């Protein structure tokens, strides 16, 4: 088409080229981006499989159904592995892959430098392997690694330095990945001045800006305090300060889990439902709101902390409640887009249109069920966010009940569903074991419904989270609703179904991985229909990333400036609390209980 | 910018709900007088709170007025002092202020079946006040992971009838 003789021919040639291009699988158009996405997914799914196996061990151990796998004092290494592998590595490697795909697809260009992309992937992987070695070394007496500090690693509990060093390396890997996507965008911007930022790239960039702002907290926590402490370079830290730095990061990370799901719900789910996105401008507003409101809310994880004035908690709560807004807006857009699709497919009636949705398509079913559970998780989250009612549920089983609906379903099930649609495009292979894939979202949904409802109710009865044996000699819990044995049974059965669901998913992915190319046409393509209301309806100011990043920073300074200043003012290492290395429990137990 | 009518209705409804939620919490704090754990407890020695002026030997003390009691609880791996080896005992129809401080790592202090639920962070003193109107026994659990014996860290709080509460023996 480079030899066209006049403008008109060029245009026609390009259009037809585009049509052919859309029919080509992503892997053929952008081989480098497809490779990085595949590598990220490979790590992500491996982490999911291991994390899910640890999950069933916990579910059966806690509920006292089966305690033959581990001793209770090893439960916390299992729990650390479950949290870190699933909440950090499964989710964020998946995000790295999806965002690599989304920027390449929506900007229409392959990676600027495949070697650089491979470098950030390698750094993330190296970090993840180091962290995992530190955690699983705890099971083997001969290996001097111990890291059963859970995924929140609150000081003064102290893990092996490898744990913190690995976390730092992995974090830098995520920063470089973001740099890669920003660079792609800038190249595109150079070629396309004045054009609206494509929606998927817009979502990637707002999410990454949020990530840069929020990970600063955990980077300072790890590099200035915890890593030096574990290496013996400093001899004490202020646990309130390090905990505050953790939660400065710890709440935005929640949105780092959710944003890939939102990304899929906005840009892919409407098409799968047979329709198109309801509103592009609203999608942009939602992501801007997440950018500016995600970080100044971390104190809502510290409602029960001494040493933080009530006023700061109130500011965080108000921000948190307003953070409900983008999720409420998302609920509207997602349901409206699905209804639009259903009516395009011939659906009618107030509710009967739902029957016209493609429930047998695993990519659709997974995302739709995930969205449904997210609504339930949102409401239990409102209870957590209310700073006075929070006292009833703080650190009880209610809390993991809540986040297994959000990160454990809204994010995780959407990611699995997205894989059913995306994985064939980045491999050029038709999805295998399709029947298993069709069943899998329902297995997950039922498992989570059982486990999560019981965890919420157990939390209301006061049963604590993060405990190997929530059965005490001194007293027993009184259920508010149902009975404790019934809740235990639901948790055990639900947890088993969830591990089965993760296993089914990994089986489908493995079978597809090993399949040959060309065994039947791909069932999917990545062409997206235009939204009902397109970007031309969105004010241009929405694309002003510098403005929104500045607003986000100002809100962070308002929410965190004074409280962090007051924690640091008495000396950044005071009150000086000496470290308590994990894994030396026997002497401590003997001393106190002996 | 074009916003569909349904979207506008939804937006207003969502915003109203958010304002309502913030309103209920504000009502709880200002009118109903629900006091959060906050910074009023000040700092204490992070490895031996009893040496600090704002802390005392663990135990039950008479409060500033009749019917009020102060309970000083030290949390350490893996016990509440008092609470684990001997129960905390307070009379019914009393107002009790718990002063909780940790001597090693983070712990939780949750009195099961009540809204007493606070973190114990080394170097900080948590202060939380509650009213007990009925005689009954409550469990106390540590609900923050504190090490490999965490699941053994529990205790009891006995709210006993006033007639059976022997102040001279129980109160320090």
C-alpha cells in the first residue's frame, strides 16, 4: 500500500489493511507485546495455582475439618504464601500482561523496546521468586529463611532480608513496566497530536499514575526501615509509622487489583454481551476519580489504631465514602451495557432480558458473575468503611469474607474470564477444554457464595481472622445468624470448590498452552464496537493527566501531611521498637505459657 | 458533556447515599457519643509499658468517679496480662476504661460480643471505654497476627453481679 498513487487509493488500502489486521490474531500483529503478555500470564497463573492450593489447606485447617497437612505454627507461612502469591503476584503479573496487551492494541503499535520489556518482566519475576523462597523456606528447618509475617509484614515482626529485597526488586519492576506503557503512549502522541487518548490506554495511564503515587509509601517503608532493620543496619523502628506507610500503599493496591477488572468490564464485557459500551466519558471520569481518591484513604485500615487522632480517621472515611461513587457509576454502566447487548440479541422485559445474555460463554459468564459478587462485596465494604460500625468487624473473619468478594472474585474471576477471551489471541491457539471453561465460573461463584457468606457471619460473631485455630478453651463464639458448625462446614466446602475452580482454570490454560496452532479458528477477536456515547462527548480536560496527578498529590498531602509529620516529628525511629524475628517462637512460647 | 438522564438520576441517588452514610457516622460520633480509639492515650515505653507515667501495673483500678473502673492490660506474645492466666473481673452496671499497651509486637484486643476492638501497637497506649450493664462472661481474643503462637492468645472478661464484686480484693 506504500505504492499508492493518490490519496484516495491510500485511504482505501489502509482501510482494507485494517480490516485484514483485525482478523489477524493479536499475536501476529504485535508479536513482542504478545510474548510479554504470555510470560506475565504464565507467572500469574502459576501463582494462582500454588496460592489456591494453600487456600484449601487453610480452609480445612481453620475449620478443623482436616489438620493433617501442617502444624498450626506453620499455618502462618501458608497464610503468608496465600496472601503474597494471590494478592500481589497473581493479580499484578496479570495486570502487567493485560496492560501490555491493552496499550499495544489500543495505540496500534508494538512494544518500543522488547529488550526493555523483557528486563522489567525479569526483574518482577526475580523479585517474586526471592519473596517466595523466603516464605517457603520457612517450612524447611535446614534453610535459614523465615518470612511468616503475612502479606502486611507489620514491624516489629521481622522476616529474612531476602523477603524485603525481593519485594523491592519486584516493585521496581512494576515501575519500569509503567514506564514502558507511558513511553508507548508518548510515541503515539508524537504521531497523533490532538487525538483523544484511546480508552484502554487512558485506563492504563491513570492506573499507573495512581500506582506511582501510592507505592512511594511501601518503597520508603521497605527501603528506609524494614530492609535495613532486617540487615541489622538499624536496631529499631516505629511500628505505627511503618504500618501507616504500609496502608498508604495498602489501600491503593486494592484498586490496582480492581482496575484490570474495570478495564475488562468497560472495554470488553459490553462486546461479549453482544452490545457496546454505554458511555466512554463516564468511563474516563471513573478512572480519574480512582486516581485522585484511592490514596488519601489508607487510615480507614487504621480506625482501631491508637496514636492517630479521630479527625484524620474521619477525613479518610469521607474520602472512602466518596470513593464509592466511581464504583456506583461502574455498576450503572456495566449493567446498562449488558442490557443494551441483551436487547440487541432480542431480549425484552424488565428483567427477562437477562436470559438473552450469553451465559454459556465462559468469558462473559465469569465477568458478569464477578460483577454481581462485587456488588455484594461493595456493600460489606461500606460496613468496613463506617468508622464506628467497623469496631464490630475489625480484624474478624468478616474482613477476609469481604475481600474474597472483591479481590477474590471481582478481580480474580474477571481475570480468569478475561483469559478465556484473551489467551487465544496472544497465542493464536483456540481455547481447549471448552466445556470445563464453561463450568468453571459457576464453580467459583458457588464456592465463593458458600465461603464468603459464612465468613461474614462468623465475623459478626467475633471470630478473628488470621488464626490457625479459632477455637478457644476459655469461651465459645455465639452466632448471630446460623450456627458456628454450619459456618465452618460452608467455609470448608466453599474453599474446596474454589480450589477446584482455580484448578479447572489452570487446566484449561495448560491445555491451550500445549495445543497446536491452527486447530480450528479462534472464537474471538479484539475488535471493539464504538461506544453509544463516544470520547467526543467527554470534556478534553479529562485527558489532562498532569492536572489529575497534581490533584491527587494535593489530596494526599491534606490527608497524610500532618499525621505523618507528627509521627516523624519525635524522630523517624521513635518510639524505638526492637525487631522480633519470626521463627524463634519456641523460646517465647515457653517463656510466657510454659 | 452529554449525560444520559438515567445516569444523572443514578448519580444523584449514589451521592445522596454517600452523604447519608457519612451523616450516620457523624451522628454516631457527635450525638450518640461513640468514642473512637485515637491519640489521647499518648505514648508508652515500647518494651515495658509499666515504667511509663501514663501506664500502671496491669490490673483493675477505681476510676475517677463511683461505678467507673480503669483496667490496664499489657499484651505480650502470647498472653493478655491480666486476662489469660487470670480473668479480668469487673462489676455489672459499670463504666470501664481499658488502657491497652503492647510489650513486643502488634496485637489485637477484642472483647467478643462487644464493640471493644482495638489494636495494641508497641509504643502507643490504646484507650477505649465501654459500659457493662449485665453480668456475663466474655472471651478476649488477639485478632492481629503476632507470631506462631498467635492462636493461643486469648483470655476472659468476667462481668460479675455487683453484690459479688469484692472491691477491696479485686481493685488494686
